[in-house]
């Protein structure tokens, strides 16, 4: 089946319904359910309208036979829905749904998945959240259990909801993820698949891997998996074995790669995130990308080096005794030395720590690698020239997130959904719609130059918002999302569209 590069933007109300399982408020001709909601459901309408705008099964629209996903999903398929479930709370007290995909969008997609399956096949919702996400709390806030129960009673099909992580951080103490506060989880029921991209990796050719930092304090682990022709990732077999993946990411900015959307959201298919290189420790003059150049004072640099030594020699050991030693030293430092060493400036500069700026030379490579694998690696870890799975995407931008994304963004009530078959084409359009420049995203640049994403000129945009019809060719800030502070004055589209 050839992939369409048509991308639709639906514009509607910037609010979500509140009552799970988020029934539609209108009896649409194709709707197989019997339940209707007493409250309006803009998300359901938006998903349906997105399919219509894309011309999916256009000849039967508004009839009981309309089956918009029928060309993508076949009876008997295993369909995986990949939302963004990164966290269970907004650390600054903001809107959780500026961070995670709302269940009302998922529910609408589920109804059309069932139509396409015609009673044969299976459906799973799956993601690997950040380590400190309390999945039970997230499930309650999203009404996932109610949705799961309703799905069984309505369709007599099980709806699997799978947390792909092998552990979760039950408690963070003052921002520190102590290993003795971690709880084991079952992980992916189908296990993990190791994939070595070798020379195909965007990291191949990076000569010094000694500075790599992954997603945990033990840097030796990420370095073991990324050096020379060894460029390994642990991926979810539940994801890789799906016949169809429907990605439903969030419309938000990202501190390390510019935007989240589909490509960066593929972090959630990785079962061991400490195989993902997030940044390189140190400063640019040393070969690192942890902070921008000429950003820290000599005393602040000394403080950062000391912290790194403690991470590498204490927290990385994942031992309760060393954890306690670290906690004691940290407490003494904060009470005595920090005011002298760094003053009040350190907290303001910490927002850039960890490669949270446009010069991060690591996270974009990880994003490019994840994209390659999603498009070309099968369930057995083999490289395939043609995509081994069918895919579709709907970006949830009903409430988006900007500024300090992806974890503590400002909520942006945008009232949009962006949909299409090709995930990268959807990301390109979504980035432009935010008023940001996709040509400044280095993972896109790398994929283009290596032949994986050379189709952006073929994108056909469909929308009923007149001022957005020229979005791909006409410069403009459109939704005026603000980038993360580390990307400000770099990622925004200027008047020339560059």
C-alpha cells in the first residue's frame, strides 16, 4: 500500500469532555454504540472530521458503511495505539493535558479502529512513560479503566493497556531519583528486542562516547551500547509486532530536540531508556553539550563537575549506602557552599542543564535513530527496506504545550488536531502550525540528507481554515507557540519562512 502525504488540520473548540468513556454527543450514521454523552465532545467530532478532510473512504461518508480506517486496518490485525503518557502530574501545578494525550481523542480513534477490524483482531494502548510517572494515578486521571471496561462491554473485545517500563520511580526526593525508591514492573509482556543500527545510526562517527548520558545515572550502560559500530537499542516487541500503529502524540515543544510530536514521542517504544543518549556531559569547549557555550562562571562549572563526579561514583552504583552518602553530601553543599559557589544564578541556569538548548548534538541523533527503526525494523529486529507496519497519526493539539515543554509546559488551548498517514509529514505540518521552523530540527535535517525523509515537498495540506491553506509556503507564526527558553530566538519562523 502506498503511503499518502496528505495532512489534515481540524480546528474546533479548545476543550475536552470530562466524562469517561467519552461517548460522542451525536448519533453519527457509522456509530455502532448505543451510548451518547450529555456533554458536547469536540474531540470526537475532531477525529471524525480529520478523517473526512483526508478523504478517507470519501464515497461512503455520512452513511452507516463509512469505514475511514479500512484501507489501513484489516480484519485480524493487531492494532497498537501509541499515546503520549509521559507523566502523571504537572510539576508546576499546570494542566496535565498540556503534557499527555487526552483519552477523549483515544476513545474516538478506538471506535473507528473497531469498525475497521470488523470483530477480528486485537487492540492495545501502549507507552513507556518517564520513570517517575505513577501509571495508576495517570490511569485514574484519564479514566482509562472506565474506558477499558466500556470497550469490553460494547465490543466484546479486550482492550489491553500496557505500561512498557520495567520499573517506576515511586518517589523523587528533591529532584533525585534514588535507586532504592524504585518499584519493579512487569514490563512488556512480549519482551524486548535489541536492535543494533551499526553504521546506519546517526551516532556512527561520533568518536568519543565517553561523555554520553542516557536516562539514568549509570553512564557506563549507555556507553556500552553506543560506541563505534555498536549502536544498540532495546525496543518493545509489543510495538514492533503490531500490524498497525496509530500514534497520538501531543502538540508541544521540547527542551532537547525542539518539538515532541511523533518522532520524539518514539522514546516511548524503548523498554530501556538508558540506551537512549540524551546529551554529552561537559561544556562545548570540552566536547560536551550539557550547557551552551560561555554560559557558566568558573565557579558554576566547578559545581557542575563536582555534581557529575558524585553522580558517576555514588548514584550510578544504585546502592542504598552510596545513595545515603550522596544525600548527606548534597545537603551539606546546599546549606554551606552553594550560596558562595553559585549564588542565585544557578537555579535560573539549571533550566538549560542536560542539553536543554538548540546546540544539543545528541538527542536529535537518538530521535533520528528511533524514527529509522520505527519505519524499517520488524518484530525480529531485522532491517526492512519497506515499512513492516502500517501507521497513522493524529496529533492532539486541542490543548497543547509551549515554553518549558515537554514536562512543565504552559497550556496552549489551540483547538486543533493534525492527522495523516506519514508521521514525519504530520510532524512537519504541526511544527509549521506552531509557528516554528522544521528546517531547524536537526533530526529532520539528518533524515533528509540520508534519504529517509525526502518527501516534504510532496505534502498536501487540507484544512478549512483559510489563513492556514498556505501554511507550508507562506511564512508566519500561526499559533505562536513559544519554544523552550533554550531554543528561543532560534526555532521561531521569521518573516522569510526560514
